C-alpha cells in the first residue's frame, strides 16, 4: 500500500504546487507569469548593450503590459510573486532601452 501514499516529485510538480497553491489549475495565469519572466530576462539582459535598445525597450514594454494584465487576473500568491519579479525586470530593461535610444530610435527620423 505504499504506492498509494507516494506523491509525484520533481521540478514540474514543485512549480505546479507553487503556482496552483489553491489546488485548481490556472493555465492562463501561469502562462502570463512565465511570459512576463521570459520577457523580463530578455529586456534586462539586452539592456546591457546600447545597440540593442530596440529589443530591450519593446520587450520591456510588452512585458510590462503582460505583467499588468497577469496581476489583474492572478489567482494565487505564487503567480503574483513571479509577476512582480518579471515586472521589475521588464521595467528595468524598458527604462534603460528608452535611455539608450527608445522604441523607434534611429528608425524614424
């Protein structure tokens, strides 16, 4: 009977337990949190080079909008935690991208 007591383990189960702490699946909210984190990493890393200001500013702006919508519809604390981390990285990349040349720097005018 020990098979009935064993719980599945692994990184995927841990992430699911953190994001879906209320026991219900939240695929849209989890996708928004993951997209915000990914866009935040892209924006923050690309903002370190001044020549990548288009990538950092646009990915930061899209990440800010995605994270804001995710915060609006989030259901658990784990989702909100990841969204805030992603929003911070997106804002960092967006503002440095704007300082280095902006959304349309060099393309228009």
